[in-house]
C-alpha cells in the first residue's frame, strides 16, 4: 500500500469520527438543551445554527467525504480483495448512503421548514415540539451511528490489511 493511500485512509477514519462527534453532540445534548427553552428559544437558536453550519470546515468534511467514501469503496474493488476490502466497501457505502440519504429525505426538509416560521407562533412551537425535535433527533442519531460505524469498519479494515501485509513480508 502506498503511503498516500495509507494516509488517505487514516484521514477518512478521523473525518468519519469527527462528523460522528458533531452529530452525537447534537443528538445528545444540543437539541435536548434547545428543547428546554420552551420552543421560542429553540426555534430561534436552530434557525441561527442552520445558517451558520455552512462554514467551510464542516461543509468540507460533510460534502468532501462523499468522493472520499466513493474512493474508499472503489479501493476495495480495485486493489483489496475480500476481508479487509469488504470492510472498506461497507465503510464507504454506509457513510455515503446513510450520511447523504438521510439528510436529503429526512433532516433537510424539516430544517428547511424552520426559517420561514415565526418562532413565537403557536404553529412554530407545535412543529418544534411535535415534529422537529423527535424526528430530527432520531434521524440525526442514525447519521451519528452510521458515521461511527463507518469509522470503525475502516479502522478495522486498515488494521487487518496492515497485519496481513506484515505477515506476507
């Protein structure tokens, strides 16, 4: 394995884990904390968060990991066979499908409904407590686990591959 591929796989593991940590923070305490604001504060805060999330660091990891995930999955088919390669394939596909499919079909539509709402309205509070909090948090937790599982699969695949290479050398 080339040093560049080895570095890229290590970077992907760290990036998957970092993204998982961001989602974990939201599911574990940020959204729960916003839920305790009585609705108005939570909707206001989430509207601001949704505007600020488009910073380069998060978006680079969020969007940039799509082609990396395709590369990880393709690396299995092009270079690595069964065993470690299967873990690479699963890591790349899980991250790509769940991390991008869930937001497109679940989280983003709920998030896009917030900016047009008057946070002090009864409708906004009802949407916030009855729809947004439970559903958005559930799907965000799915994204958390998918990112963490992808990081773990990729880590174990890399370790397996390195161990097999050391045994054959």
